C-alpha cells in the first residue's frame, strides 16, 4: 500500500468511526458537520455532473481548499467513484 492509498484508507476509516459515534465526515464535531471549504465538493458529487464536478474539484485542489485525499474520500462516499479515477481526472485537468 503506497502512502496515498494509506492516507485515503485512514480518511475512510475515520469517516466510519465518526459515523459510528454519531458524527459525520472526518470530524469529531456535531452530527452532519461538513467543513465549509468542502461543502461545494460534497454537493457536487451528490448531484454528479462529470466535468462540472471535476472542474470544481480541480479548482479547489489548486487553490489549496481541498487535498486530493479529501476529494477522493468525498467522491467514494458520495458517488462510489474510486480514488484512482479521481487522481486520473485531476491529472487530465493538469494537461489541459
């Protein structure tokens, strides 16, 4: 398992642990809490439009508003899109 895969697995494990404790998404805070900087990404994956969603993610990634691991975790959680697909799409945007 490479470092990125381990980081993603840690995020997913944390998601499950927080849910089990009555919280949500990578926080030990109140149930339903999603950091403001990630809310647009979560909403975009819930109402998935391929290029609009990936464009939003790429912009957030480049501005430092989200990490690749966070985007991958959200994508898997909300739309069951595998982490390697997200990484590939972000690489595609780098090439544009």
